[in-house]
C-alpha cells in the first residue's frame, strides 16, 4: 500500500467516524480502527520513539533554522532538543515554579457585573480543567500547543473524559495542520482550524512562537558538557593513580598484574615496562574545580534570568532588600502568566465550551485576587478584635473546625472581675471624674486642707487616680 493510499484510508476513516458520531449509524472502520480511536487525532499519528541523543550547539542552531523555514517549517528536531533541555534540573525547577504560581491561584466565574456564580465556578474545579491549564502554561515554554478535548461526560456535571496534548512534533502551526508523520509535507496535513477537528481541538499560543526553552537550550547544552568534563576531571585527579612496573615479558604475568590492579578498586591504573616514565600533567591548584563550578553557576544564573526574570528566588546570596526586589519581579512575571491564561480561557476555551452546550454565555473567568493574610497577620487581627470587640464564637468554630462548648471557669472569673471594676468606675461621681481634665493642682498635703477641699472638691489625702496634681 502506497503512502497516498494509506493517507486516504485514514482520512476516510476519520470522516466515517465523525459521520457515525453524529448520525448514530453503526459502521465498520478501515484498518481495524475502533470508533473511539478514530475520534482522537492522536491515535492516528505515526508515533515514533523520541531519541535522547547528545545535541550540540551546532545542532541547535540548525534545528532552529529549520523550524523557522518559510516554505517547509519543521519543529521535530527543535522539540527533540527541548526534550533534552527539560532534563536540566535547574530548568525543570524554574518551569515548575512558574506553573505553580499560576495553578495555585484561586479563580472564579462571574457575570458581566462581577457577581460570582458559585455553581459555574465549581464546574471548573475538576481534573480536566487543571490538565488544560497545565498544558496551556506549557505553551509559554514550548511555544504553540494544540490541545484535544474529547468525550463529554454529562453525569454528575459537565466534564471532559480525555484532555490530551497533540504531540508537538506532529503539528505545523504555520499551516494549521496535523502531520501523520513528523516529516510529512505540512501543506498535506490534516487541517485543524476547519472541518471536524475544530470541534475537538483548541490552539494555545502564537503560530510562530517557539517558546522560552529556545533561548535556554544553548545554555543547557553548555552546562551538560561542563558537567561531563568535571566528571572526567574528578576521575583523573580525584583519586590517586596506581602504577605497576615489571621486567617480565611474559603475557601471563602481565595479565595477572592487570587483574590485580583491576580488582583493587575503581581508580585509574597502568602497567608499564620497567624504565617507562609516566607523568600526569594537570593543575596544581587546590581550587581547580572552580573552573567548572563557576561556569555551572553562571549558566544557572543566565537560565534563571531568562525563565524567572531574576535569580534570587532560586539561587542563594545577596541581602534581604535585594531579595524583596527580586521577589517583586517574580510576582510581576506570575501576573503576566495569569493574564496569558485568563485570555486563553475567556478567548478560546469558553467559546469552545459554549459550542458544546456549557451554560457559560455571558460569564467571564477571573483570578480571585482577594488579599490572603499570612498566619502572623491573622493572629494579630484576631487578637485586636478579641481585645476591643465581642466576637461570635461561631467564627472560630467555622474557621478552625473546633467545637467550642463554653468558657473556662478561670476565664469567667477574670471576666467578672473586669466587669466589676468597670461598673465601679462608671459609678464614680461626675465632679471627681471631671477633675481629671483640669490642669495641675496644688499638692493636697498642704497646710490648708479645708481650702483645698472647698476649691477642688477632693478629700484629704487626695485620691491619686482622680486628681492629676496630687501626689
């Protein structure tokens, strides 16, 4: 069977599958393909094992050039390099931090007036929606992504059973086609912006976007080689080299000595005829490792700047004030990622869901930007409220899930004492209470207590808590 015949059979199977889906007819699909398989574009791709081979910088430049070719753009080679790049632990950590800053943010669904619709909000608190957000965030790093959503489940609320990423190797966004084989002519692929695939696929990202991994792949390649060189350096200079010399020319003796040296450990060894001069040339400095260590640190720093906008949220060093500045930059980047996802959900996902019968018309996806107090801040607020106001105990029951059955006996006695003192203060004469606001008065311990009593109305000796001037 020729490729053209194979391709036509697949296209015919696709059409028959969708006809059966909407007409309900029971049909037999070509090539033994089941109806469920025919509905998914991913199942029809000629998948091949990804090769994790050593990629050099020259290969990266060539792959980048092929990906931006105007006539025949192919991203297969570039995405193979991306797969290697994502094995770098520093890059993996930076990507994870970016995604967590978005996926961990609460969200809400509101109408045009800003009123929250709790039912629709809960409708998106599902596994499939989180999967979609993760794949949408990956578009920031890989570039254009095509996400397939199939099999709507209506029992217990609307949701998608399958949310899959169409393998990027098989997608040509410049021509908006899916390629059965990654090396196929992109003009001959299956279009996904028209026809049946528009009912199951959502695009995320710009068609010509190659993603942020493109800018850090070169650094990741350099770092990988530096670490390999460091391993070689440690192997040669990290352990002493064992040498043996012999005057024997008997191969049996040589073999026996070699076996002994081999069995003495993993360190390097050598067997030489007597009189052979053996020398290992290398740096005599004790800090030679810094050549490799500092280069790796610099690469990590450059990667952090590219993916995180700063260095301190992933690396050590600098002062607290600088750390706050870097944290602010990180938050600005997270806000930009959230705006990106906000636009994708409202501009692409919601129209797609409305097309499939979801009651989202007139509603908008928003991030919930309500300020979240830290535990220390909440403690201070609650202490202030308890000091100055009477708080319903239901507040603490609902917040902390603790059943409160009443106050302790000791606390009740203390409260009663406070209430008694407060009532005594309230029962004091008005005249004496007013005296506390007068200017400083003569000492009551003068020789004229009668005059003092007549002028200021205080007794002798004076009560200090009522009379400012009396000592």
